[in-house]
C-alpha cells in the first residue's frame, strides 16, 4: 500500500480539509500499462468490482443458457444493486425459476438502500431479506451455476466447484495467480490481485469483442448486459448507473467496497482499475470520473458526471460548505 | 496535509485492504509537544472537536449562570449528540426556558441517529427537526449567549457577537491567530488552526483546574460537564461516550467530522489532537483509543476500548471478515 498518489481533495471554504490517496492503472487489451498513478504492484482485494469476473463461469459453463438467462439476469449477476423493487422482484423471480427461495442465498440480509422501499418496510414492520442484499444477483448466478454443475448448496465455500471456477476465471483474465482471498461482505471469497492485474483484466474485457474464444465471448456478453441495463447494475442516484448513462459510447462501470472502481471501455480498448488506499468511496467515484474525462469518455459539464467529479458538499440546512475535486494531474 | 503518518489499518483475511494516515499531537499544559505523528504544523478544521472552545464564551460571559445552566446543559453545548430522546427532550426544554422553539435554531434538520426514535418517527410520518441535529445543544448555547449579549437572532453570522467571542476564545486557547474558517455542517463558522494549536488548547484545558483565571475556570466547568455526562456528549454505542466511561480517571473526549478527535486528560495534564488526513472516523476512533492506551489512560482489553482500538469487521451474515487495528508505533 506504499506509494499511493493523491486522487481526490475535500475542500471546505478556503481549506483543504481532507485528501485521499490511492492507486490507478489504465491498461490496453494486451495488458500493457497506458498510464498509472500510485503503485501498480499493490495487491488489493477488488471486492464487488470483480463481479463480472465472478460471473464468467456462469456463462462459459453453459449454465446461463441452460437456465434461459437474459441480459437482465447477467446485469444483476454483475451488480451491487440498491435493493429497489426493480432489483428485488427480478432476483426473486430468478430464484423462483430455479425452484428456490430467498433462503437458498448465502449472503446475509441487508436493509434496502432504496429510500421509498426502506421506509415502506419500516412502516410495514418487515425485516430486510437476503434478496435485498446488494449481492443477491451475484448469488443467484452462483446458485444457477451450482445447479448446472450438480454441486451442493454451500456455494460460497472456497473449495466448492462454483468458487474454484471463479478463481480459475479470475486468474486467467488477470493474467496471474491470485495470492489468496478474503471473505466478502456477502460471505463469498473475494480474490486478491495487483492493481495491474485488475486493470489488465479490464483491458481484456474491453477488447473481448475482437476475439472469438469462449471466455472472451462470455466477457462481451456480460459487458453488454451491464451497459444495456445500467439501472440494474446499481440504481437511482448511484455512480455506476449515472456515469454509464452519461457516456455517449457504451461503457461498463463497477464500484467495489473500500474505494475500488473499475471501467471497461470497448470503444477505446482500455480498462481502468482504481483503489482509494483509505477505502473511501467518494474518492474512488471522483477518481474514476476524472480518468473518464481524461480519456474523453465523459464530459465534465454533464450533470451526472459533475455530481461525482466535482460534487458540492451541502450541509444539513442546504448550504454549500465545500466541494470534492480530483487531485491535480488526474483529469488532465 | 503533507507528511501524514500511518494511523490505522483495515485488514480482511490475510490482506491489508486499506490504510489510514494522518496527524496526532500530544501537548502538555505549557503547549510543548510531548509526542507527535505526522505534521504538527498541518492546518486543519477541528470541526465538532472544537465545541468546548466554542462554549467558553457562554460561561465566561456570565450567560450560563444568568440562564441557570447546569452541567447537563454545558455537556450538551459541547456535544455531537445522537438526537436520542434524552438529548432532544433536554434541548427542547432549554429552548423553552429561553422562551424559544426549535425554529430559533440555525442548524438544519437532521434525522435522529437513535435507531428506535428514527424508526418511530418514520412510522409516525414525522419529519426530522432542527433539535434532532447533533449540534442542537451547541446552538442552544449560542442562543443563550446571544440573548445575554442582547444580540440579534442570526447568531451564526461570522461577524455576530457570539461568533467573534468564539473566535477570540479559540485564538486565545490555541495560542495563535486562526487563519480563517469554514462553514460547518450546522452552518456555524468553524475556525481553523494547526494540529499543534489544537493539541495546545487541549493541554490548556487539561491543566485549567490548576489556574484561577476566568477562562480557565470556564474550561474546567465544561470539561467536568463532559465527563460527568458522557451519555449527553454523544450517545449509546458512540466512541466519545463509551471511551469516557471506560476510563478510571475522568477524561473528556470529543469527535469531529472528517476524522478529527480530541482528548483532555486532567490527571495527566495532557491534551491530544488527532486528524485522519482522509477524513475517516473509523481511523480517528482507532487512533485516539491507541494513544489513550499508550498513555495508560485506557486498558486495551476493556470491551468498550477494544470496540474502537481493534474492532472486528462483521459482514451482513454476521461473519467476522476482518479487523481494524492501530498502525505500528501508535499504541506503544
């Protein structure tokens, strides 16, 4: 975690109140580093930014086709969704199609991040369910693969066929052995790799449409699912959804816990990995927006871009008291 | 913001997932630095960690005595409270005693951080009020002083007599001119100073009981109010409250937004100022606990200390997936 470079600044009035450092790597389709900030060799857990890697075996195995999954299912498999009705209803239907219920999910229950649904559930005295967990689509994908492989129900065990398939895919596309895993917020293993490894994987995803092997075809299908359904990948107000929509060319974006963020840019043939070394989401969102502006993928004046690139800090009474902005050198 | 030193580490399984850097200074009653990490000359906004400085004019002016304020009122004036019934009811009564209502508060409305009250209010379809704002006690103190000074209702204006009195007190006890202010989350000016300036002020507070001047007497009264009513300074589960209670000797602790934390240690005659450079509360809480263990003020095995010094990271399903711990060299 040494050599982190400045990513984002927090200003209040005339004072630089806080500053975020981290690592960022842009790779092309061959895995070569195009630009880097911080330490490309830093080993990091990409958390939910690796969901499209974890979804590769779902497609390559044939499980997705056998189960009749469409682009909406695949977008949800790659999602950290809001637990809004549009997400919860689709995952519940998917589980029902598998002959399963919420109980089959190994992720824990999480309160919905959708303000209206959360308030409705509080008023109706309903407890959060596993399907409301932001990872429930990924887990529905795991269950689909486990069923296809005729494997047991404990699909988050690191030696379960679902997870060994995920690890194989992860190591193939990052181009290196993973040094190990941590247990994620949803109880699934999350495999570690370097910043370069993750950016290499994103560059590989971005150029998958130029190749015809099974793994590349699966990557293209997942990337297309993400940018076709940005509202399913995250939700209203969220960075992934708003920034994907703000791009004129199709791009896939995915946040991860503890300040991770990735971008897949098929038109440019580039992939990006960002990690705020301190784990701050506000820094990762600002930095990924700045890098996408740098690459002319996003326009800084677009309201949905400015909302993350240079958001106002607003206090309890609605006064603007400061702003977040990218560290010098990141955007241009 | 240069030269920040490591303060706290975030581990997930075998991986150092994130790391927080910042500044920490320990000062004695003469303002001499006893120990320091990072940059003592870093200029920072101490945010709510400066509330006991902002409350000094309330006492020195005679306003507190004229209004008949007791230790509970003074603890609330120094508080970032939870907006629990115990806080809200006392501030409402205080306002009523002044012949005022919630409408006189210039802080904006904030949803209660007390889980039961928040849920009750959602079910009763009640909107958050200004009195629920974590700063409502500080603002009740401002209103009390404004009334005593026969000054106007816009008590958060930087040139209002309440705020010029706050600035005078702030500069006196930090021992230096403030380079300016930012507007805080509650709309009041928040004066900037160096880490050394803030630690000097805390050392001055810690030794105030040894002096008989009016300002020192006010400081002693505020410090005693804080450690006599730790539940009013923050609330259930909060670091200030739990760590003050965990100390065998009376100490006063106060968190501030964007990773600030201070400690006043009368028995040791020492003051501490901590700032996580990235603004992370989890880092400031871990670091202040580590420094208090270092000074043998707190015991690392006490459950309320361990909860901030070395908390487990628990996922949605209740599994322990990692831990937070102080950076090497901070605790010993």
